[in-house]
């Protein structure tokens, strides 16, 4: 069983899988599109490589390079915020402090 904290963030990010992402997205009222998956998979790859969740600016840069979308696209995909929704759905631990710049 996948353990989450009281806010729904994974306690152990290595337990993440796409089923978890689907369920977490559903709980947030998000229907995952190709762009959502592009963000989520980038975040997972970053976590594997750097052992930390990527800052939102790295995700925005990736999304812009991959799709040509502007930096606001991330917030269109996750309207209640990068930490609140994207990090949770991608199976990141809840960040203690965060920069969205």
C-alpha cells in the first residue's frame, strides 16, 4: 500500500507509479492530458537524477522547450499551484520551502 501524509503527499517517492498519479489527479479534480504527463515524467526523471524535486522554473523551461507553451502553461495545467498539485501528483514529498520563480 502506498503511504501518504495528511495532505496526500507520498511519504516515500519511490512508491510512486502512474496509478498513484491517476488517483492523486482525480482527487485534485484534474484529468491528466499529454501535457500533464510531460510535466510529471520530467519531474520524476529530475528526481531520479538529482534526488530532489525540481524547482518550478525548471519544469516551466522544459514545458516551453517541449511544447512552445509560455511559462503560464504550468499553472494552467495545475491551477491550484505547482506544489499543491504537480508535486503531489508526481509523487514528490511535500517541500518545506519553495520558490516558484
